[in-house]
C-alpha cells in the first residue's frame, strides 16, 4: 500500500477568509442604509465578538438601540446573504494553497458553524476547487475542539485514519492544522494529536495550558513554515493523552478550561 501524502487542514473564518472584514463592511452598510451614526460601527464590532456572539442576540440589541421595527428573521436573512457575498479569500491565500498542493500535500478545511453558510463561503471564494474535502460542525454533529471533527476531515480528504490516534502513529504524524482561534483550532489539534500553526494576527499567544507547534503572522507564512519543515517534521516530544497535559482536560465534546470551546464558528 503506498504511503499517505501529508495532510494540511485549515480553519475557514479569519484563517482562509477574512470574516471580520466582511462583518465590518456589512455593519457599515447596515448603518448607512438606515441613516444611523457611522461611528456606531465600533459598537457593532465590539458586540460581534469576532462572530462568537449569537446573531439573534446581536440583532435584538440593535433593534433595542435604534428602535427598529424590522422583524428579526428578515434582519438575520439580510445579514447572512450580505456577509456571505462580502466574503473574500485573498489571492495570496489561494496561491499558498496551490503551492502546498504542488508540493504534494493533501488539503482540507475544518470549520465550526452552519453548514449552508460555511459551504457557500467555501464554494464562492474558489476554495472548493483547491481542497480535497471539508467538514462543517453542524452537519458533522461535532464541534472543534472535539478531535472527532479532525478525523472526519482527514477521512473526507482521502486519508486513512484507522482506529488509533496515538502520537507519532497513523495519520496524525503527517497532519497539521492552521487556524487563528486558540481554543478551537490549536487546542483541538492538540487533543487530536496533530501539529498546529496559530495565526497571531498581531496578538500575543493567550493560553498557558497548551501551545501551538508554530506561530505565524499570515496564512502564507504559516504554509511556508509547514512546507519548510518537510512532510513529517520532527517536534519536541509530546505527552500522549489529553489528560496528561497540564491545563488541558478533555471531557466529551468540551475542552475544559478553554473559553468559547463549544460555540459555533464566526458567521
């Protein structure tokens, strides 16, 4: 049986695509179309919490703030349609994926969120043509950092995962995860026993109980670092089993001690 190619998994929002920029553009339109104060863009950005605040709660707050008489379902539908249309995948990101594919890597996307919404982003940005598969938490019925979602992604990309997940054996040995959200992407990679790259976006690393294998400023930089190490790079020894890692405890689908672990992806 031929050896499996190395696998590179990506988060979607604020990793492959700039979800926060699309949100800011939507909020600016929302205010302008209703003749509301343009400076309230900052209010929306704070309340958005990078997409981790429930959309219904966000719009209820907006209705109360501005005395809007628009029905909540209509506001939500308009938001979803507009934000999706504004989502872009930078050309440098697409080029980075092409470089990884040319180097022999299998590529996949692992994203939390609503299936229809996330798949529309993947298809409309051209990412669907550049990856071997993807998984969305809603349809998979498991949410990052649950290690099952990473295994599902690998299998959909054609990688044989078998039944074991021990460090240094099987599919995990040649698999990397790139993402911007520490509790979902990096902690998830660690409990799945795969290596990871955290996209810092100008932020300091926020956690003490776990850490990424590498830190990168941009997605092209992250891909370059992974490709530069080779398909099966060496790394400092890791303790097998989540319970053995200080500060990182896994219980069912919840990573205990990490903020935002059970929430849907930015939308």
